[in-house]
C-alpha cells in the first residue's frame, strides 16, 4: 500500500501541467462556492445584528400576554423579585437593557402621524448599540432628560429640527391619558426603515411618567456573555420565572417572520448553488476525461507488464484524493483572506439599489461572513464531487482491454 501511495504521488508531479489544471479546477470551484455562500450569509448576519441591537436583543423577559398582544396594559412589573432571579445568572448575563414602548400619535407644527415611543436607559442602551454614533443632528439623551431623540425619517416627514416641539398623545397604562410636549434634542439615522420613520426615543424615567407605568417595562433585554448560550440561558430563566406572569423569549422566537423570509431566500440560493455544483462537476469531469485519454496507453502497458488492475485502480484513486485535497486546501487558503477582508471592509453600494435595500430593511453594504461552517461545508462538498468524479478512471481501468485479454 505504501508503494502504491508513493507511486500515485510521483504520478501527480510527473506531468505538472496536467496536475495543475486539475488542482486549479478544484481550487476555483471552492473559491466560487465559498465566496457565494459567504456573501449571502454576511448579508443575513448584518440584518440579524441590526434587529438584535436596535429591536429585540438576544433574550427578552416579557409579560406572558405581551407577545400575543403587545399592549401597554400587558407590561411587566420590574421588581426586587425579578432582580433576585437575574442575580442567579450573573455569570451568564453580560448586561440588561430595560425598555418601555408603545404607539402614540405624534404632532408637529403642521403634520401628525403615528409614532413609536421607546423609553430607554441611555447608558445601558449604548452598551447594546451605537445610537449616539448615528446622530445626524443634535445630542443624545441623558438619564434624566426631558427631551426626545427622533428618527431621521420621522423628522423629515414632520419637518422637525433641533429645538422644535413634538406633541405626543396616546393611551397609558390601564387607561391613563398619555400626553405631553417634548423638545427635539437629537436626530438619529437608523438601519431599520420602520424604526427610522417612526421612532421617538425618550429617557426611561420620563417614558414611565408619560405612560403612567412606574416600575414597569415592556421588556427587559438580556445580553449573554456568550451569544451561543442564548437558548440555554432562556430555558433556565423560564424554569426560574413565574410562568403565570413572565416569559423569556429568544431572538429567534421574536424574529420568526424574518428568519422564514431568509429561509425562503436561502432555498433559492441553494438551487443556484446546486447548479454551480453541476457546472463544477462537468468542468472537473472534462479535466479528468482529458487526463484519461492521455494515459490510456500508459495504463495498458502497466497492466501488460503484470500490474494488477485493483492496484492500478488504487493508484488512480489516490491520485484523485491528492489532487482534490490540494485543490481544496489551496482554495481555502486563498479564499479565507478575501472573505476576512470584505468582512472587515464591506462593499459599499450606491445608486438606486441603496433605496431598494432600505425598503427591505438592509444596510446598503455587502459584507461577507467568516463562519467556519461555510468553509467546511462548501469545501467538503467540492471535495466529495471531485472524489466521485475520480471514480471514473477506476471504472476505466477495469474496462481496459489489453492484448492479454
């Protein structure tokens, strides 16, 4: 066996041009497959990142009725009992972000429209996202602020600027009349279009006063030290929490519609990937077929001088393994730095496509993902395709006719 492996390795480099063509076929197949999947996954990851940072967080503790009916009347009591439960998870939880939110009617000097008030703790909120860095005008909120920060789209529609007054009217907790006048302190540009066109940020204490919901929250966002432990932490929290009043939800449970949309889109992408694999397979088969035609006389001669067919078949198999493995390894070696570069420096889009992506809630950038499973899965798929095509020379060896036959 050792001799056959050594013979296969020497055969590869006996005709370097032929071997380089085979290796290049596998290499480019790996590059195309990995980069296509990396760009697609990168787009999904940044969309999920935006939703997690600006909307859901990784875990939310809510009132049991809030998910089905997100009303201001179905908000939770943030008391010492809940705090004591969270203390049991201090090793798993990085930090918490309290929020209270509801829909109101917003009015400016000449226009009115529906808006979404979000009461936040400015210090804790900035641990979750970069809202202060997204300011286009003015300043961000302070913990006891009486002013508001609004989305850029809302400011544009209602023709509001820094220092203008925003009137908010709505319903507070258990029928309390929620009404107030608030100066606009800042304007932020948000990645999620619906939020950018409707969001009104208010300090948590002021929002609780506005809604008449003291010591209450719409949700308490939990950010784990390690996001991979999200499901485990949520399950443990649900065991500790009083199921009659509270429920811990993961981001996957809160973003079901978005994930389903991505699954549908990914199904279409996988069909394209399968077509790519077919093209790759025919390209590799053409290369192997050419190699076989060049080596027919060589194989006949080796069989004629006494080499067993199964030994020659093993040599061909080892050659296919070596060529495929080298091509896959080189493909990964070249592709990873490219994927890492575009992950750190996403492609910035311009023109009409920017507006189109905004409508779907995506940033106008095309990043890549460097998730390990992308490289492993695509490389393994191409490797298996190359090995399956490598079976052809083995079949050909057993069908060769020599003068001895």
